[in-house]
């Protein structure tokens, strides 16, 4: 009769280490596959030692476009950028830490710090008073830019922007990880397998009531979220967001930049009423509510986005 095998604590610990190592190497391989499937499509600037990835399209009045949480420049190249580039010079920026951009040393993930990096890019590219377009968290960065550099932009176009502190619901709440150690531990172990399992439901909520395009992973760059570095950046962005929004909310009445706001009333990520109430404190805002649209406005109503940008750059557009 066989006796049960007794495992020592050291043996159990050794097996756990081996298992974690396999998981880490598997995640790194997943990241390499993602980058092979979704390569960088633009150029790079070096800002304070960090590479910032951007796409430069077309000629004409300058437009700078900023993506939201866990996004990248392909959210725009898949939707509205090429059409806008027929009449404008369109600059798409991977926000610091996202896509193929690094976060400069000594900077934080706050929307204010990210606005400073965007301003540096605008300066480096010699853009004269561009229109700044921002979606979701990128909209908050755009507002922070206007608060700090009012002379260095002409107008804002905000797409479902975060404008006031909020309690995130699923799936955004999973990015609230305040411990730097836990961010790294999760990003290199369980976060990627978990995101692959929950991916369809996550995208359903983010795009609701619209549906995500079938080629979102490649053409829209969603596969880039399957990289530990991107996951850590998402954790950092979300953990810093409400503090940045608290400071920004107090500044809204002082932002006199002419602003166009588009907000889908079916948004399942940001409460339209709460954020629109905050945005109405902007002295020069025109707000357009889109009754049937969800959060991803460049996908839900690209024509409205294109029209808003073109109107913002028209010399015949009156001040609000």
C-alpha cells in the first residue's frame, strides 16, 4: 500500500515560484505577440529621456487628439483621423505610458503631468495654437492643458470627457490599484489571463449600446493592452485620476477656451449627468448631447466628431 507523499514547505514554495515564473514568461511572450500584431505606426520624440509616440497626418489647421484610459492612437486611426487629415494636420499622441509612449522620469500619471508632456510635444512640433481633442481621460488631460496653457491652443473638442471625481464601476474599477507593488505583481501574473477571459464582456460595457468592431484588437490597437507595462500605466492613470479631477473641477470656471463637448447619453462608463453638470461650469462651452450614443464616440458617431472638429477650426465659427 502506497503512503501519501508529504510535501515540505520548501517544496511547495519551490513549485509556486516555478508556476509564477511560467506565468511571467507567458505574459512577456503575449506582450511580444501583441506588439508584432500591432506595431508602432508613427514617429517618436524624446521628452525628458522618454520616447513619446505620435502620428502626424495631413496638412492644414493643427489638431491634436488624445485617447482615453487603456487606449492608443489607433482609436483614432481606425475611426476619424484619416477623414480629418483631408483638411487638417492631425497629430495623434499616445499618452505617456500608453501605446508606444513611455512616461518621462520624474513625472506622475496625473492629468496635469500628462498635459505638460502634451504641451512639450506641441512645442517640439511647432504647432501654433492647435485644437486639442480629448476622449474620456484624454478629455481631462485636454482640460488640464487649457487650464495651464490657455495661450497655446485655440479650442477644445471634448468627447465624453471625465470632468469631476467619480466612483468607477465595472470594468473600470479593476484599474484602481493604489499599491505600486501590487500593480507590478498583478501586471506580470494574473492580469493578462484575467483580461483575456473577461475581454468580450469588458468591451461590451465600454462600447454599449454600440458594439465593438471585430478588428478592434489590431486596427483599434486593443491587443496592446495585453502587455504588463500598459497594464501598470492603466493602474497608475486610474489611481491618479480623481485627485487630478478634484483640482481640475475647481479650475473649470477659469477655463475660457472655446469648448465643444459631445456626450453620449447612453454612456455606461461615465455618468452623463454628473460630468455634464461639471462641464456646464465652463464659461465658453457648447454642449451637444447624443441620445443614442455610448462612451466610445469616435466609433458610435464619427460624423459628429468630424463635424465638431471641422466647426472648431472654421474661421466662421462664432465664439460661444
